[in-house]
C-alpha cells in the first residue's frame, strides 16, 4: 500500500534529460515529488546524470539508449521488482517500459510509440505494442493493489484532449483504434487521474509542438497521463499540469503532470 501521508507522483517527458537538467533539478527542488517517471531521456545508462539527482535525494532506475527513447524512475526510496522490457522484447528493442515498486505502490512508466502515420508500419507497431502492454498488465500486475501506470502515451483519449478535434480526426494520436487501446487500459481497472478532478473540462494539454507558436496559442494535446488503480484513485487529492515548465528557455515540448495522494 502507498505510504500514508501526502505523496506526490509525477510524469514528465523531458525530451533529453541532459539537455533539460538545468530545468529538471530546480523543478524537483521546488515541487518535491516523491516519485518521478521520466520519458525520452535520450541517454545511455552509463551517461545518465545520477550524481546530480542523488544530491537532491533521488535514486534513479534507468533504461536508456543513445539518441532516442529511454525511461527513468526517480524515487526517494529504493526500487524493487524491477522490469525493463515487455515480454518478447529483444536486447535491441526501444527502451519504452520501466516498472518498479516504490513506497508500497507498483509504478509502471511507459513511453509509447508515436505511430507515425495511419496505416504505416509504425502505426501497426504502436497498436501491437499497446496489446502487449495490456497483456503484460493482465499477467504481471494486480489492479487490486496500489498501481500507477503513467508516462507519455502518445494518445489523446477524447476530442476534448485535442485543440482542434476536426483537424486531428483520423490522425495519429487521435485515431479511434488508438483511443480504443487507451480505453482497454481503463477497462482493465485504471482511472484517468486528471478526469477524477476535472471530468468535463477541455483545453487541458500536456504537449505543444515547438513550431508555429503552438504553446502560446494553446494548440496542444493531452497525451501524458497518470492512470490509477481503484485504491489510489480514492486517495488522489489533486492532479496538476505544470504548464510553467513549457515556458522560458529551452523547455521540453511536454509539461509535467503531478498527482497528489493523501
């Protein structure tokens, strides 16, 4: 069971942890999350900035590769029962999954494939990857316990999660087969943490393209999610999208999402 008292769990696609380190470190000091799931770290494990994070009291589990992909879990307590790949992934498979137990909860950190274009091999791979993720959860994780599945899902679950539903209709990240994959995760036994507190509101985004002033025009998508098992959904007191981290110098194109549990 997740530790008693106030606990913060966050997810953030940093789009290169070394590039974003000057932003990540002060953010950690300011927000004081207990667990942080990072995606798109873009660094081999031996070059991950462990010392800088340890200086702030965080231990890091990492699964990275050069230039692309990569996931990490930062925690104030040691992780246990670590899994670094989906069943069937070979040694050269993209680093997209990292699972651990921390503070009494099972933490599943995902960086889902983008999918490219509808009908492309990348899109087929994405849908297959989601089927494999669901099969992994069904066989290896108990939704009756404290479980967090979070990360960059590269899926905007509903029309209100995209800035222009008509423009995005039938496009990757907003297509019906992708949304069906997301709903299958919820049906397995998870709740969308943000929608617990803001069930109807649109215009809440976590990613904005670097181009065409998308952030300043709030032309974004909500593709970064924190999904919770029933026991944690009951304890979830707040969920925030930290839009300020998309501002300023050299930001990631994603904003952090932070869930607080009481």
